[in-house]
C-alpha cells in the first residue's frame, strides 16, 4: 500500500502546491492562467502528438479495449442524465450537464500522470489511444444532446457543424490529429525536433497539474450536496466498475490493457466539465464543486484501484 501512495501522492501534492500558492497569493489567477495556456494550449498537444506519432496503433486501438472504456462512459452519461432528471427533478439542460460531468473524466492530467508513474510501457501507450478519442467522443455526446434538447438549430447539419467546431477548434485535437497523420503516413521527424518534443513533453503534465490546483482553488463547494455526491459516485465508482466488468469478465483483455482502461476510467471529472457547463450557463456551481470534491476523493479511489489491479 505504501508503494501505491508513492505513485499517487506526488501527483496530488503537485495539485496541492498549485492550490496552496494561489490561496496564499504567491501566484495570481493571471499566473495560473498563463501556465494553463502553456500546458493545455501547447505542451500537452505536443505530448499527445509525440505519443501518437510513436504509438503502435494495432495495440492501442483494439476494439474490445476501446469498447470496455467507452461503454462505461456512456453508462455514466445516461445514469447522470436520467438520475438528475428523475431523482433530483432538474430540467433536461441541467441533466445533460450533469451527465457530461459524469462522462468527462480527467484522463489527461490525472489519468496519464498516475499511469505513467505506476506502469509506463504498454499500459501508458494504450492509454494515449483512449485519450486521443476521449475529447471528441465526450464533446460529441454532450453537445449533440444539448443541441437536440434546445432545438435552436434549424437543421441537423447546423447542429453537426456546432459539434465539429467545438471539437476541432481544440488545440488538443489538433495535436492528436497531427499525431495520427504523421504515424499513418510514416512521416519522419528530424532528431532536433524529437529532442525538442521530448523536452516539451516532460514539462507538460507537471505544469498542467500545478495549474489545475490553481484553477480548482477558485471553486467553493456550493450547490446541491446530494447531487454533487451523486456525480462523484458515478465518475469514481460506476465507471471503473463497468469498465472492469467488460475488460476482465467479458473480453478478458491482457492485464496491461485492463489496467489502462480501469485506472483511466476511475479519474475525477475534469475542468472541461466546468467549461461545458459555463458554455451553456447551467449547473456551474454543482459542476465546479464536483470537480473539486471528486479530485480530492480520487486520491483514495485511484490508490484502491491500483491495489486491486496489482496482480
């Protein structure tokens, strides 16, 4: 168990350092925003590009592995959506935001960081495949559902254009798409570019984790406590359980792939969930509180899953 906390504790200490220094006034919101812009807008897209450029696509894009993770994602979205609507009596727009929050886990900042420290190798390589599909899949589900409910677009074509703009205007998606293009077309990179990408990639996750701490310190736990705990249970509990059932009991995947799918599915909701709620102006306090509280709880739940998957 000590080894497990040695894996997870540095990740959360880095988040805590960002939160503490912002709370003490050492770093301002502008400083944190600059670090976040660097990490999310440049360093992480470079990291994803470089990882996918070097990825063995036959390993990372195995259908049963992808299905195991995303069947859990869809289950969480539907449970969050229907639970919010019928258990908590919220309207459909609030319910979609709650479903999206349960759907969009922090696969990059938390997932990649923990898996890199715990396993590396094939497990990490496979995780990059999940991450490459995560943002487009989640945004497609969330934006499509919201636009259908709002019905403010005169046609399906315009709705799909909105979805496409939201997905492909993202810097992470551009890095992912370029990575796949260079990989599939076998475009070589000069050694100096590889060396530069390695340096940038090494800075990406630490910078992003520190900035994440600075971002979430702005949040204050507010809103419906029962609904916040409902989201935490779905994202931290239901998703990894469903993924474990499919990856182990149904598909009997290799241990490396099981670890990748289950640990990644056990991550707390990411800041993108708050961005989505802000985009539509719905349930922002609940989502912000869910990101904060679930991130704190994930110290325990991530360590538990690392323990259960040790063998």
